[in-house]
């Protein structure tokens, strides 16, 4: 365990006095996300600020410092048969919980278990004035008014440096099985949505390479009964498959040079007509597309499907990589940024060029 808050706070204060922009870094596994920052930055390294602050297994609450690696958290929770229910993706062995929240990353169970944002009870944050602030707490009732702790999900560090996070944790499921069926992409969206609407222990619904994968997890009797009713071939070594999907290690993601686009859209919407391979996750609510395209080409398709698109990896990262925001929302985001980081020293331009 290591509490480095004094050193981090001092670095923020010095950077502010010098007008020096800061690039917040944890394990570095998600450095490919967001835009390339144009400003010359100094690294604010959170990787040494680690350790479990509090853990109450009976209360299902864990508080950790932001630089704590996900594998270390897994080891602590496993001792009590618990887990992070939102299945945080790991893009490297140094993936941290702080970066997971800042990037708003959740795994295949997202539609059923909730996102990382949903599991956050409270945080501590270094703002642009060097103040160490606390938001939320360790129980849901502590959240009143505007929930600033959840506002950090997906902010990519533009609002400050997350130093501590309190999370809900959950028991590991007693049993799990994954069913596989051959199915065409134009048929699978309807079936995944029907299955997701049934009161069954579904915790994963993914389509790739002409195959549908449905994961059931929970009480053994419920899992076995649903598997018999739904049919399909049981997948051998299903944990390896879902880890590949969770960590973007499936062969679909193997070409890092080809732009990878993430559509977050209505789960029942038809898949946009584009040349190139697709992977459908979250029962159709998250769809990955690999191919050469521009944001201007894809934004109308995402809007028509009831959602947004982002350039997740590769491509031109000097341009905007996030879906365009309405002017009214831009005004609000700038006001929030000004409130937390009045001198604009945290990750300038990382999320949007104008923020």
C-alpha cells in the first residue's frame, strides 16, 4: 500500500503556478484512448498511489486508491467469493481502477450488471486548484443532488485526478454456461433482444464470425433449466472466450492499425450498412466496426440508430474522436470544466478539442 496524495497534490499546485498542462497516467494501458493532446504536458503518474483503503465484504463495499491494479483488486475480492460485477476490461497487466472509471469501461455483463459508473458510490479527487475533494460516500444514500462522483466516468481525466474510489462489489455466480449457435448478423439482433427480455440468468450476448454466444450465470438450477429451454451447443472453455471479448483480445480486434469504431446504439436497431467486419456485444447495444471511415460518415448512421459513435482506437487522433455534442451541452461541459479545473491544466483536449 502507498498513499502518495501529498506528492500528487504538490505536483498539481506547482503545475498550476507554472501554467503547466498535466497528462494523468495510471498503468498506461489506455493511453491510446482519446485525442492526441496538442499542448506540451508533464506526466502526473498515479500508478504509485495504490492499496485497499477499506473493504467490508458483508456490506459489499470496497474502497481503493486509484492506482490500484485490477488484478490486485480481483485477488482481494476472490478471498471472499466476490468480484467487480461490471467486468472491467484489461488492456494490459497494469490496468488500474482509476483509469477504468476515467474511461468508463465495462465488460460483456454491462446490460445486466450495470456499468462502472453504476457501481461507483463515491470518489476523492484532486481538482485544478490542488484541493483534495470528496464526493459521495460508501452507501447509496450518501448521494444527494448532482452526483459528481459518477460524472468522472468517461471524462478521461479532464475534470481532475481521481485518487480514491468506493465501489459496490457482488458475489461470484454459482454456475455458468455459454451456448453457441450459428446465425446470420441480420437475424441475431432480434433474437438477442428477445432473450434479453426474458426473466432468465443471461449475463452475456455477443455475435461474431457468424456465431451467437449467450452466457448464462447464476444459480445452477436456473442456469441448467434455461440452457435446456434455449438450446445450443455448450462452449468449451467459455471463460477464455469472454475474456477475449472483455479485453479486446479476440481475433476480431487483432489489427491495431485498422481504425476501430464503437457504436453505442439502440439494441434493437438494424446494424448500419458498412463494408467491413462487425462484432455485436451487449445484446446489440454495443457494436464494434473495423474499417476506414470518417466521423462525418458514421455520425448520421449512429444517430439514426438512436445512439453515438466514437473512434475507439487507431485512425486520425488529431481530429475529434467522440461523437459531436450539441451546442447547449458544450456550454454545460465547459462550465463544469471551469469549475473543476479553472486553468485547464488536466488533459487539455484529450476528450474534445474544445475542452
